[in-house]
């Protein structure tokens, strides 16, 4: 037995000596660069990838099994014609020999220089990074026939088959590299450039430091970003996950999709990606940009199919007007405020496409404070959001704004390529003045307001959404002011014109009408809101009438009757000996140029009914051109009276 053991040890020693001798001598007597063609063919037969080794190849065996590859490139599969999958200017890999013989991978620092990787999906959804081995029946020589290959694009490995090899890499260095991704079926494209990445010792189940910096470009809409990140990464063998702890990313962003550049944006958090479930989880999330802050957590399952997203987020000081393009200025030509009717082909019309709602499922909660959108401020906002099978529901929505509250729900759905929207909202005790001033930049109405609103519409552009608007609304305001309309003065002025009196001077700094209540209900059909029960009550008058709001045409038309009360009623009755005064009021014009006035001719007609036609000559005598400066003007008192003369 002892002799046998000695013999085995002697033979083993001789073999080891020969192996070591071969490792030392072989690199000096064999020129591997003369066998590039054989190496390229072997790689192709084993993996299906066509590799071109353009630079020099250097091998070393002790103390490391190493390979240095100069310039090399990998072609995409044949169906992608002559496109290149990737290239590298230099690649250095060194492995320890003895652990490799025991099935362990222990590497020195891996270095890649000038890596250029171009990932592509064609119109049929086929990726260019998955290749298949050539048909072995051709009898071509193969290298390492047992090596696993990438497989066809429709025969890739199941996520459950993923494994993390037993790695021990001293470090990783990627310099001056780029990665691009394009999906031709969706026209989605982004590119990373100037990528520099370094990592510490990489072993399983042990955290390692990772630092990277890069430039990011997104196409349509254009977006560019400079990014720097640091984190601790870890490959978790049993859970088959990769974890990024204490991720710290700083970004500068600019592009056509942003109203202004974003400087010093920050993202913090812990990220876990599970290979088996193809799932992503983000915890301890913190985002800061443009003075806004977002915190919370989120997760997404099934990223390779229809993602299922769950989230719980809190935000503060978010101004959507700073990060999203706002509506066009009302003074611009072609704006709906200036058009007389709907025109789907106008420059102002914007397409509405909700097809993206089919691409994911989502459910979560969001809570915001100090939130701004469309120039309106919301102190607090809380909502539950759910999306499934092309339908998005935000319900319930609760908000505190302008000293009042908002509640309700919103639904948006894609139905055979057409957007369908439903809104149910209730406003209570909201200060209308500041709200309307922020929304419209105009100060025309104040008061404490309430509003019940139920709307539904459909269409694939903004004009059609207005044309197909249906629903109802009820509003009520208390203790407010209508600015730009001094009904007291207009009433006195109208009666002075009708009776030929001297017209009263306008009070300085008074161009408004106060009211104690203003209410009405609207029926909305095909974008036109109609009310038959408008009612305004003030200390000196009351008004009842109707109103028609043509939303597609951006016009208003209202007729009302004003009944006097209080001191103003007594003044008019005493001065003109009228038992009652019922005054017609007309409001009309485009939204951006509404005209309000009393119908003086109607007042005179009513006087004729009460006083008789003999009053006409008396009024004409009182409006003699020599004593009335504007009597001959068109629509002046004398002109109006002559139109009312019989025959």
C-alpha cells in the first residue's frame, strides 16, 4: 500500500511539474494571434455570437490565468443585418488557477476600456443580444461543446433558472464606455455615454462599494442628464437578488420636456432586484429636485411582462408648473380663448392618448403638502390611485385648499384608442378670489364658494373632449364681489339716459358689485353649459336670469332681470315716479373679453308701456343736442328714442 501511495504521489508530482512547465513555456513558444480565426470560429460555434478579434491577444498562466484582449467586437444576429452588438478597445481578465480547478471563480481586477454596447429590439420585439448556436449538423468543429449558449429570442431561460455563480473578483473597472437601448416597436430610445464605473472586491453575500458617473440621453422627448452615484452592492445567493444599499445619486437635467433645467437633483434609497421574480423594490426612497421632496417606498413585479406596481409616497413643496409644460398663454393666436368654434385641426389642438394605461397595473396611496398645479396651490392632498386593464381610478381624493375642502373622484380609461374621462368633485367653503386669481391671472370675482361638479367626456384630442362634454354643475357663492362691474352706477346711468337727466359721475376707486349670495345650476350638453336659475342677491338689488357657456366656442351669453331694493330702489322710484323698476342685464362675448351692460332701450320700452307714447316727445325735448353733448352719437339717448318713435 505504501509503495502504491508513493507511486501515485510520484506520478502526480511529475504531472504537476509538466503542467507548470507548460504554463511557463507555452505562452513564449505559441503565438495565439496566429490562431484568431480558429478562436473566433470556436466562440461562434459555442455561443452563436460572431466575435471579431482585431487587437493583440496576450495570455499568462502564472500566478494568474490571464487574458488581455485588444480591440474586439461582437456582431448582432444575422436578422439584424450588419449591425454591431458591441465593441471594446481593451479587456483584461485574470483568474487564479487552483480555485478554478475546484469549480470556484477567483479573479483579479477586471478592466474594460471604451466598451460600446448597442442593445436593440426590432418591430417584432426580437432583441439583438440573444443569439442561437449554428446548426451542429453541418459538421463544423466546435470548441467546448458543453458550454451553455444564449438561446433563441423566444427560448430564453426562465427567470427561475437564474443562478449567481460563486464569484470572487478583486475589482471591476469600466472606463469611457457607452450603452444604448432602442425599441423600434415603441420608438423608445436612450443612451448612456462617458460611463466610468469602479467596484471593490465582488464576492457573494458580501457588500462591496460601487461608484459610477455617466451622461444620459433620452429621445422624444429630449432629456439629458449628468449622473453620479455611490452605493454598496451585494449579490445574495440564496435569495437570487442584487441589493443596492444607501444608494446616493446626484443629477443635473435639461431638455425640451422640462420648462427649466434641474440642478443638483438627488435620489436616495435602498434598491433590491430579484432575478427569479423579475421584481424591483425601493425602500427609504428620498427624492429632491427644484425644492420639492418625495419620500416613501415602491415595488414592481413582473417587469418582463405587465408590471404590477405598488407604492406609498409622501411629497412636499411640489410645483408641477416647474417640471411640466403648462398650457399656452391665452393671448397667443390660435388659443381656444380666441377662436369662435371648435377646430380639431387647429394648432392648439393636442392629442390625448391613454393607451399607456394598458402597459401596467398600479395601486397605491399618495399624500402631498404644499402642492401646486396650473398655478393653483393645495395645502394638503390625499388620494388612492389604482390602474388596471386600461382604466385609471383616483378615488377618493381629499384636499384642503384656499381655506376650503375638495372631495371626489376621477376616472380615465382608454377604450379602443379613445380617451374616456369622468369627474365627480365637490368644493366647499373655498375662497374663490385667490383661487381664480391664481388659475386665470385675473381678479374678477371674490367670495366663499361651493361647487358640485359631475362631468363625463370622450375623444382623442382636446377639442373633442370639449365637444363631447356632458354633465351637470351647481355653484353657490356668499359674501362676495364681482369686479369690473358697478351695477349701481350703470343703473343710475341707464335711467339718466332714458329720462334725459344729467348722467351721474362715476365714483373713484369703485368698479365692483357686492353680493350676499350668487347661485345657479348648469346642465352641460355637447360642451355647452346652460342655466335657467341664476340668482344674485345684494343689499341694493336682486337678479334672476339665464346663462349659456359655450366651452368649445369660448363664449358666454346671459340675459337677466335686475330688481332694485333698499336705498337704490327708493332713489329711482322717487326721482322718476316709477312704482317698480325691472331692469334688463346682458352679459356676452368671448371669455377673454366679456361685456356687461344694461339694455337701455328695453328700459325705455317698459316706460312707454307704463307712461304712454306721449312720453317720447317729452324725452326728446329733454335730450336736445345743444344741451346734451353726446345726444347725436350712435346709440346715444336721442338716437335710441328716435328708433322707438311710432311709424
